[in-house]
C-alpha cells in the first residue's frame, strides 16, 4: 500500500512529503494509511489538492481515539486543512471545491480555534524547513 500510495499521491498540505504518522510522528512503516481529510463525495478533490495525511491504523480507524471515531479530532483536522488550503490557494476556491467553512464550523461547535491554528503554523514551518 505504501509504495502504491507514494506513486499515486502528491505531497499533502499538512505534512508536505514527510511520510510518518501525523499524530505520533512514527517513521515510515508498511502499515501507514492514507486518511482523506474530506471524505465521501469530496474524496477525489481531497486527493487532488493534497487534503490527506498519513496515519497509523490505530489513529486512522481502529480505536475509539481514531480520527474516524472522534468527531472533534476530525473537525480539527478539517479546519487545519482548510487553513493550509487557503494559505496556498484562497478561501473562494476552498468554498467552491469543498462547500463548507470547516473553520467556522469548528468555532461554532467547540469555541476557540487557537489550538488548530497554532498547530497549523508549527507544521507550516516544519514543511518549509524540510524543502
């Protein structure tokens, strides 16, 4: 899976071309999964624009704490990915392609967005330094 995924997927917005679990920073493993941050009908667009991340299976969908089973964590990733997308492109294109303002949705549901914004800024610096 990992070799096939590397061939089919461009670098992503939240990790660049670093291949490790997004949450644990575990290095390359054969069992890393690709998690599309925007799923369902938006999956192809998520692939096209790099709106996906590498995850260990436990963080992907195999535990209660996984992104597929923790709505707040999923929405935080969606808000962070929107920030990254808008930093690279713009808000208008994001809304045209993904139709939902996930930053505003996170703010309405959970309040302060500082943790997601701060984490995105840190990751942006790491990606910039990796190039």
